[in-house]
C-alpha cells in the first residue's frame, strides 16, 4: 500500500482561507535597508563594500566566508550608509550592511535576460547557485550549493520539491506554485542534471488543489518528474516526514555521533521557493534578493501574499498591506507560522532571506497555555502524534528525574526534530518540546566540554 | 509599535483539548451507566453517587487548601474518581461507605502520591478494595426487592444458570454501575474519541475471555463467556479502570502486555480464587506492574525499528551486564535464595506437617463420633471408595468428594458409628472439608470442619453452633437449604444470612455423606 503520509502528526487549524486565494503582490520598501551578514548557518559573510559605496539591486555586498556560509545580496539601489550592529528578528544584534535606498531599484546588468541553459555543466549550475547566495528557504538556512554537492551524486535517488506548506497561515508557496509552476519545473530539471540516478517528486498537501493541478500540468510528459499528493497534516513538510512518505525511508538523526543527512540516505529535499530561486539564478543570473511571503493572522486587517525584498522592514510591509485591525492590540508577532515560527520582540527589524511569513496574533496561545497548565495526565497523546516515534511523556519524566543517560540511550531523546507536535497536542499544556530543546542543548554542551577538554 | 511583544518558544498554537475537557468527556461516558444504575436501584443509589462525588471533590479541595497547592479540585479528575467509586458500590451501602472510600481514594492514593497523574494505583479501585477489606459484610450485601441473594457471578461460580439479559441491561443484582450496555456505550464513545486506548481495553477483554474459555471448564461456550464478561465489573474494569492514564503504560506494546496481564489474572482469580471482587484486585496488580513495564518496554523510534541487529549493535553496543539493570540482578538473586530456603524448609517439615494433619483429622472424627475409640475401614467402604476413584460424588451434591470413610469402633470392637470426610469444591473461597459423624443407627452426631477459608463474618459463620448445630441429632434422608430462615421441619437447614453459597456447599456435602452411608455402608451390609 502506498501511503500518502507519515506516522503521527497533528491537525492544527490551518487558517489558510485568510490568504490562499490572494495573488502575489510586489512590495517595494523605502528608506534604509538592513542586510544582516549572517542569514545562514555557518560563519557570517565578509562585507566587500564600504560606507559611501554605491550599490545596485542584485549586487553581492558580502562574500561567503567558509564552507557553510553564503553570499549576501543587496536588494535595492542606493549607497552604503553604514556597516554596524543592527537588531534582527530574534532580538539579537548582528553585524549588518545598511543601505540607503534610492527607491529606483536599479538592477545590475544582465539580469532578466533569459539564457539558454541546455548545455550548462553541473559545476556551472552549482557555481551560479552559490554566487546567487541561495540558502534553503524552508527556514533552516542551509546553503543550497552545499546541499546539492553530496559526496556521491550518483547515490542520490530522490529529489523532493517541498510544496507541502503544512505550517498554518502560510499560503505563499501555494500561490508561487499556481503562478510559477513552469519555472519550478525548470528548476527541478536543472537539479536533475546534477543527479543522474535521481527522480523528482513535487510533494504537495491535498488542501492545495489549484497548485497540484498547476504543477501536474508543468511536469506532464517529463520523464523523471511527478507530483505526489499528501495528506494535510503537520509536520508533513518536515524533511524527515517527506523522506518517509516519498522514499519510504526512516533514518536516525545520527550514527556514532555523526549526524545523518538526507543525502546519506539518497535524498535531497528542497523547498519549492528554493527551486524557484535556483531557476532564477541559473537561467536569468538573478541572485536571491526577493522571495514570496505571506502576511496573515487574526490581528491583520488585510492578509495577503507578497513578493518581498530582503532588507525591508516587517513594520513597513504591514503598513503597506493595510495595518492592523482597528481596535486590536497586537500580542504576538511570529516570523513564519505558529508551529515553527520565531516570536519577534518588535516589527522594526529587517526581513531576511528565509522569512516566508509574518503571522500577527491578537491573542497569545502560549500565555493561555501557561494559565491552563496542569500536571501530566499520562494520557499518551504526545506519543501518538510524535512523527519520529518517541515517547515525549517518558522523555519528560527522564529529564525531571535527571536521568540523561536514559533520555539519550533508552528513549532516543536526541532524535527529537523539535516539530512541537507534542506541545501542541498536550491537554495538560505542558511545554514538552521546549524542555527537549533545552536538554538537547545541555547534552551537546556536555559533549563539547568533554571533547574540548581532551584536546586542551 | 515600540512596546516589546510577547516572546516564547514555538509552537505558538495549542490543541483545544484541555485536562478538564478530557475529564468532562469521561464523566459524560459514565453518565448512561450512572443513570441506569439510579433508575434500577432507586434513590439510595442516587444518594451513594452524590455523596461519593461530593466527598471526593471536598477531599481534594481540603488537600489543596491545607497544603497550599494550586486549586485542582475543579479539574474534574476528583469527580471522575468519586463517580467511578460509586459505580463499584452496592446501592445498599450506608452513606459513610462512599465518604470513607472517596477520602481514601483522593487523600491517600492520589494526593499523598503527588496528585493528578501520580497515583500508583487506580484511586477508585484502591478505595473499593480498602472498603472491602474494612467493611466486608456491609460491602457485599446485595438485595433485590428487599431479599438478599447472591450476585450473578457467585451463582455462575457454583455452576448455576444466570440471566444474561438482565446482567447486560443492568437490572441484575449487583453494583450501581452494573449495566454492561451503558458501560459499553460509554467505553466505545471514549475509544472513538481516542481518550482511552483500545490496546488496553480490548486486550483485557480478549485475555479474560481466552483464559475463561481455556480453564473455565465449559470451553468456548458463547453463553458462558458472555455471562462471565457481563458480570463482576469486567467491562467497567476494562474500559474505565484499567485505562486510567496514570496507572497504565505509555507504549502500545506495554499497554497490550498490561491488558493481557489484567485480563488473564482477572479470569484466573475468578476461577481459582472464587472471590467475587477478583477483578478489582487484578486491575490493581496490573497497575503495580506499570512502572516496570514503562521502564523496559520502550519501543525504538521508527527509524531504528527497520535497522538490522548488526547495524543496531554497531551504533549502540553495550556490554550485557550494563544492559541488564543492577536491580534486576539483585532481585533475581534474592528470589532464588528465598525460594531455595522456602523449599528446604518445606521438605524438612513435610512429614511433621502430614502427621499433624492426620492427628487433626482424627481429632475431628472424635468430635463427631465421640463414642468411638478407634476408626477402621470396612471392605464395603473400601470397595465403594475405590469405585469412586476420587471423582465428584453423585450428581445432586454439587462438586462434593468423599475423601475418607471409617467405621467407629469402641474399646470392645463394636461399631458405634461412622465418620465421613467430605470435601466440597463449591466454597466461596476454595475448598471446604468437613467430617460428618453419625451413630450406629444413622442419626447425625454433628459436623466438624477441617478446612474452611470462607469470608470472615459471612461464610466463616457456618462454623458457629447456630448453623452447624442444626445438623445434630437429626435423622433424615436429605437436607434442604432454607435461605429465608425460620425453618420448622427436620429436613430444613437455615442458611447463614448473606452466605448462601457456603451454606449450600455444606448442606450438599452432608447430603453426600448421607447418601454414601446409605449406599456403601447400610446397603453394603
């Protein structure tokens, strides 16, 4: 039997109707633009401009420093105002290039000219992706050219384009697939060139019939491509869930302390937004400085889907869209959706590459959950929903008993992907995933201390 | 826009279900059984339910206040405990019974062990067992239309026919929550909502039915199994007691292990133990195994279930002694030593014990045949006993066995009477063995028990002169049991009130002895 979903998972209220039918609108910010030098995992990029330099839209203003780093691209034309620490969405102050936007958005030369890419070599494709500063737009910020350069490209069997969009409120990838299906299909073809033994699957949750239809049309007649319709369930768009459904492979997070990556089991997962960015970068030489974005939430007057420029502020986007509902006090702002999103202390921070949404809530579910918290009932709902097959309730017991050995070895606590399904479902409103996150950090710190001590 | 917004870790969404919602659903599921219980049993049942629920809530309220804990008394869990306790009680109990039960359940079993989710056994069942031990007679007094009689399970244990329909609907004699139909409706409702785990309730019912079928002596007879499943709180236990979150395992495999353990124990207790309340005890024993099950039955994450053992060992190899936890080794050693010591003592004392038993038997014979100096067998008796070959005696005496029979001889060697050692397997709590003595003319001298393990205050009262004295000096062909009391003829024996099973077993045993006397002794002469 072919399954269309993974084991476990939850069905949070999607709230997609707020914005799913609204077409993508371009948002062009004004005033100063802020480009943090670290928008990816790995080291911050090194700035290659200085104060007073004129810049153009699409120009690289900071170069990757080290393997897991990525280029930073300016999204507007103007002059560099400063290179200084600026507040970012997590509240942290990060070294950033600040550009005074002249409002003209003059692009660098050669962009927007379609190039015939049929004869392009794999290395050239990878070089263009790297130059475009593309990182995974799903949220983790893993540089794409690294992901596409596994040790053995011939071992890759599955390329999965992630159009699941299981996160509540977000609909921008839905709109992107409806409008840019052919471009996404072309991006996939470019990726298939890199992996001779792979076939490609576009995975879409069944609550997006228009996107499914559009993608089916786009891949029709293409030999190594198909669309797979998945059940609408969170975390369907998680890397491991997708690999489980599409390739039928469940793999551990690590073996002998070495993390196992999707490429190690013959899979590569890319968000459809990333695939689109790859197509733009390779075919049009357009680097990554704009992307699709959903503004939604019950505090927003007019939700919508946008094409935003990196570096513009969240606050300005909200104003552009029509602001908050009258009489509503904003309690919570989330970069992303409610399940995986990061809560922001303020909206006056720049939009970064991997931000695909802003969810504004008039009510704080976590505040309410704290009021309703009771002792653990041991109802076992967390065990039922865990997509990895862990037992969150026993994990929490092990933590409160201080038994990290049992947590790690017997209960496999480090396998947790921090999807938050257990916290979501818990009727006692206990912050399960949050303590697993802390414990993982603690265990990792202990390990580092041990190995570090050995070296010193 | 300058104020700092709320910050917290993801996820920023929560399911609608809360603790008190789940508790309300459990209450709702128990409602049909409660309503039918009140309709069938009348206002006293309503009183028991109300008092039980109210005192559970008050107990938790007082504990919260006295211990300065956050208020938890309204989360619904205390109400569930109170209601479950009430459903396991007879509608005829005095009002102090549910009060004491609820206080014990909430204060001792729940709050003292850490409150919600921390109780080590099911509070309602623990309270019921506590009440059974403390107020045995009061707790097991069941009446229908003012006449006390045995519960269907007690009848079933003695091999009698029962009315399955009335058991299923809940109109039979028994506890308030006796309507199997209503409990099934509630239980399946909770299962449908995924509030209770099907792994538990269905493995309890399945294991119970299988063990009953294998060892119940009636095979897999649908009617017999249905009657056993419908009686004695099996359905209430399977759907509402065994599924208690705090005292059931977390993993699916653990839940099935636990369910099978409870179901099998419940059936074995009922068959071999004979106590009508056996199911409560089997659930409680199951509860006690939960920490052990949760400690060792931990399924691997999906990713590891598909790995081969070789790959698994490579990733997570541990030496054997490290994998077997120290307490297991220590406990095994202690158990072995204790077992060896016990069997040693048993072997050394076996002969002495047998001698003592023999002397006790002789003393019992002397009591019921005081004129005899010695007891000797006759050829006719030996032949008759050999013919019986240890089988159940006759067909009219239940499961009665003639163990021994002797002629009593005086100093001159004259026969002055006869003694018969009879065992009935129909006791409420195992076998009853008694010596029946008669004079040379066949009139009864009396009876004396050599083995009697009945319920104190109930079945044990057959050993009081008021009951066993009734047999003395009577010379009849066959006795009959009068459950209502106030007998007038020689043939009738007044039952011990509330212990008709035990009384009936004794009367059957005496009748068997009388019959054996007629056929083997008198007829053989």
